[in-house]
C-alpha cells in the first residue's frame, strides 16, 4: 500500500477512524448499497450526502461540532453545493474524503472535498459546500464565531 496525499493518483494509508495531521483531515465514509444506482456505482447525487457526512465528522474532529453552533444560538444553512464526478465508486469500495476549509467570509464559509476511492486508487469526486451561519431565532445571517474561524483556519487550503 502506498502512502501519499489525496492530490496524487494513489490512496492514502489510513489505519484509524480519522487522520489529522498538518492541516489534513481524511474521513472514511461507508458506501451503502443504497448509495449505488442501476450501474452499480455511487449515484452522483449521493456525493452530496457523503460530503455532508464527512463534514459533520470533520466538525467533531476539529472540536467544533454542529451542537456547538446550536449551543451558541446559531445554525448554518447550505446555500450551494457542487460535485464533480471523476471515477466510479462501487458498493463496499473504501472511500476516504479529504475535508478542508476553503473561503471564509463574514457570515459564510466554504468547505472543500476530495473523495478518494482507496480500492481503485483513483479520485472519485471533487466538491464543495457553501454554508451561511444564521441566528437560530431570526434566521438572519450572523458573523462566523471567532473560535470556528480559528478551528477552520488550521485546516484551510
């Protein structure tokens, strides 16, 4: 097994539930049979769910879980999502998603994703999600919490 990063054509060596080192977080994501389509590949629309799953795990890893937003009377809404297919992923393939911060605005943030099929040693998909932080009561945009910016800043692009 080759040990490289997700920018290359080979898969990273991952032995733990998550890997966190020098600004790189790689999250394993289980491919369920229901994620696949009639061709036996992950249905392209399901990458959004896989990215969301990886992002919520990412938040826990950086010690700023979704519950922490709620505890501070904040929430965030996804306002944009993009997924770019690169190669197939099949049921029971090993999929790892590199998660990192992209743009940080005043009230919004972008999280980027690189999905690597460890089974085939190919990049499966690239994508991003843009989220806006909102006040829970008013649902109006709210400034990103300083602690969140600091946590994300450690894992930026």
